[in-house]
């Protein structure tokens, strides 16, 4: 059985229905995932405000009493390095191929001042949203990019640039939580393993094959998309190991299948494909498996009835 069995939902989808659903399905980790994209800084700020409410505190207490841990997984860089700093400190932000600084996303990882600010704000975020598991997921901005192209960064791949930023974040996190661990998100342009920048102890792998074919098993050798997505796994596992490593999949992500537009569309879990995927990941040594499960809240239930949370949890529990 997979030991850590998770599901990610948007904070605004929290309702009393989730506790009995998760408990019945054997889900023991709930990830709260503020909406990404351009709205990521605002949605993260909204989560911070919601975290102070009695409703949120009661929800967290009920989950804890049921043995369900809560973690926070989010595209955080535009929160950690606010875009409004660009006018005063353009050197904090990436340079594009035309030699212009651009505040649209992420950072220049060769700026020591930018990294120090990111570390400070990661510390503050850790204090505001402490993880019961000491596992943190502070992702870069949700965009496909070559990263900073300034003379000091251009030799670093997107993966190495992410690794540089994560090492700085972890230093900040551990000022608030000495046991903090931080995920390296292998996703889109950071799917290849970093080669120039080594992870600090405490950085673990989170593998999220976003460019896979969502209707064919991940180990389908006849599928070029899935071959491409799994090609980097040997290097990633050699670098990070399997300890604490996590798969973040899309089996239950109705926001994806609804094209990130409400109202949600009806959703059916592809159970046989998921079973094969989970067996593949387990054989590689992954013991923590989760999936986005967004757009399956009260509005979905009102339209279509109960989402297939039980079937999802049963598959995770059935895998040896």
C-alpha cells in the first residue's frame, strides 16, 4: 500500500464534505493549492487570510483528529519576490534573450539580494502556514521559460536556476522550522535533473509529468509524450533518491479536464490507467503519491453528484 496517499484541492473548495470523503477513501494527506497562473500571488494572499478564520482552524483541527495531514502546494515565486519591486530593483528579475529585464515571472538567481529576500519571505510564509509534516512546496511561477538569460545565469538550465532558488528558500524555511524539507518540482522545463547546482540536504523530488498523455499509461512505450516525460526519471532519482520523493499526478484534476473554466465538467476517473501508473511509480520506489483534485467541490456535487474520491483512494490502497 502507498503510505502517503494525497489529494490537492483549492482552498475555496473546502467544505464539511471533505472530511468523511477523505477518511472513507483512506486519503491521509490533503494538499491545499491556491489557484496558479497570473492570479497566484492574490490567491496565496487569500489563503493567508483564510488561514486566520475560525472556519479554517476548525477544518484543520478536524482533519488532524482524523489522522489527515495538511500541506500547502503553490506557485509562490511572485509572492516571495513581489513584482512591484521591479521599478526600484530591476536586477532582481530575469533578463530575456533580448537583454531586457522582465518582471513577468520568477527571478534572476544571480542576484544575491533577490535570493536573500526570497529566503526572508519563505521564512515568513512558513510561520504563517506551518506544515504539520515539515514538508513545503513553494514552486516557481507557473510558466514555461528558459529562465534568466543574463550573463551570470545563461549557463544555468531552468532546472539549475530552480535549484538555486530552492536552496535559498530552504535556508529561510529552516529559520522558522528547523525540520523543514522542500520539494524540487520536476515539471515542464524543470523536468530534467539539475546538473550544475546541487540540492541542499532536505530538498526532495516532486515529479509532475504535466506534458504526458492523460489517457495513456505513463509507461506506455508507444506514446512519445509519455516517453519524453519519463526519460528524466532515472537522473532525477539518482540525484534526489526516493526518500521523501512524491509523485504529483493529474488523474483527479477536473480543473484540467474542465480547461480551468467553471462550471466544472462531468468527470470520470480512468481507473485502469491509474492502476498501471501507480504500479509503475511504486516499482520505482515512490511511496508518496498524490493528484490534483480541483473542481470537485460543492459546485461539482450539486451538478453531478459524488466525485470518484473513493475509487481513487481504493487504487492507492490496493497497490503493494
